[in-house]
C-alpha cells in the first residue's frame, strides 16, 4: 500500500476557503486505497468551524494536529518595538495588539500588507520592519518547528512514499519540503496563491531585503519538488518563468472545482422585485464594495429598479464606507459567515453572485467562484480583464465583468443584467454539463493521476 503525508495547515473542520482543496486531495488519495496521514494545526487554534466538512475525510485517527509555538522574534519583538517607540494608543504585547494579530491571521495569510520598509528607516520604520520579519513568510511561522518535529516522529513509524503540502500559509510548504528532503522521498508543492513575484504576486512585499529572502524560500521549496501544482494557469505560467530550472512537465494546473450541488434545470431569472447581489467571504486585501453600492443606486435612479447587496462574512473595512452616502449604505446588509453547505444553498437562491478581485490580488482565484458556477446563477466579477479569475470565468456565458473601481462601468453591467431579466434572457441554467470538469471528483482524479506519476 502506498502512503502519503499531506501537510495542510488548513483542514477540516476549519471553515475557510483554504480547507477545501487539501481536504478533497486527501479524500481522493484515500478513495484509491492510499494510506493518507494529514499533518495540520491544533483544534484550539481554529476560528470558524463546520463539523460537516469532517465528513469528507472521516478518519480522525489519520489526522495529526500540532500546536504552534512562540518564535524567538515573537518573544523579543515587543522589546524591539519599544526601542523604536510606541504608537499612540498602542502597547506592544497588550490584548489589543494580540487582537490585531488575530485579525491579521483571520484576514488570510496571503493578504498583501504594506510597502517596502528597511532597517535603516526611522524608529517607526524599525518597528514596521520587525513586524514584517515576524510575518516572514507568514503569520503562522511558529507552526514550522513543531510541525517538523511531529513529521520526523511520523517517519520513525511509517515509510511514506510522497509528501504533499499546500500553501498558503507558506510555512506549510516549507515544512513539507523539509520533511521530503530530509527523508529522501518525492515532494509535491501545491500553490493555492502566488507567494512572491516569481510566482506571480502582484502586491507589495516586505521590502527588498525581505522580498529576496522570501524568494529564496520559494526557490528552495520549488527546487525540492518533483511536481509543482497551482490552481490557476497564470500562477503556473509565472512559476515556470520565475524558476527556469522547473521543467514544463513538472508544473501543472489543477483547478479547485466544487462539491456543491449542481442546478439541474433551467428557469427564468425573476424579473420583478428587488434584484439581489450576494457576496460570500471576507472583504480584505483591497476588496471594496462601495463602488458596487454607488453603481446600484445609479442604476436604480436611471431605470426605477430596486437593488439589494448582501454580504455574508466579515463587514467591509471602515475606510471603504466612510464616504458612502446613507442612501447607498441602506442598500447593504451584512450577515454572519455560514457553514459551507448552508452557504451553498443560499447561493442557489435567485441572485447575482459577486466576486471582487482588485489589482492587488489579480492572480488569485477564490474558491467560491467554482461554487458559484454550480448554481447556474449569473456571476458578476469586479476584476481586471487580464485577471486570473476572469481567465476562468469568461468561459461561461452567465459571467459578466467590470473593473472593480469603476462605478459607472459597474452600473452599465447592472443595467444590462436588469434588462436581460426583464426580457427573460437571463436564466438560472442547468449547470451540470458545463461544470462537469469542475466537480470535486474530477479534480480528485486529476490530482491522483499526478501523484501516481510522481511516485511511480
């Protein structure tokens, strides 16, 4: 029997977008008879959980959970910040700073943060530099040493044939590469997002010095890999260009896919009443909802239509809504994050489903896009024409696009959608045929073939 070690920091029952890909990879390997062990984070470190996700991989005895430990810089960081001066109203190491650190963690390890800061800057710059070093390669770096120790202990009792790791957080890829290299077995690295500019990152990093260190980390992971995967053709292309030693056949794209229920019938989209635009997920990394609210008001004033915008997840950042008139704010309602299956069912309700991908994250493809496509609903993408998400979505007639900050352009798209509803041309379509290649089963099969090729 073949044995695989999967390093997946995000795993069931954690209810986050990073969970699903690794979860279904693990299930795919188990379904073909492979003995799979998952190395992941501790239960007490999880935020939102969804017990139903554990049913996808229902073998808790195969899951090894490891708690992070405080890093050396984490211990000395507060003292360094005090040397650099404290910000008004903020004390290093207080509950408030810890809460802000938790907010950074919840916002996603791949969130773009800040610009270039060097050690030679003024005291405030020194403080910022220390903060960035603490987050190199991500805020979960304290998990690396305990995970490596746990992984080496697993190898004492089991001879694995392959190590697979998925990131972000990039700490997980470093753990996987380190274990595979130490024990002389093939390694598969899975990039769910771009890590550095060499893999297609489009947002500012931590400054020239830290960027070079991150690129060296990425190069070491790629160099240790027998196979490099990504969930976007653009990231795969960037990886090949950024790492010339990576052979073309050793880098491939496997889209995320979706386990959501497919719509199995066509029906006209409701033409009467308010038109609902729904966004599922967090609004971070420059994702702004204010231009959509402005466009919805403009559209309503022009043709008498009524629009509602519903956000399921975190509230928009305060700065996004500061200058928004009350008439536009009233169009927005915010709801708590839903368990995955419940969220998918709400996606099936007649609504225009929303993806927001600003230029900062133009090379990322959010997992929810594939869930949206299964519903047969129209999908509005606020993203650049050359973005990775539009590269995939443009294949589907029910997907429409506008630039994320262009309120007038968004209004024109909303008006066209409303007119298509009025004439009956806009429909909730049977999604079975055109998403056949995006089922979790299809993704699992492709992944299993790839891993089998690596281990022979």
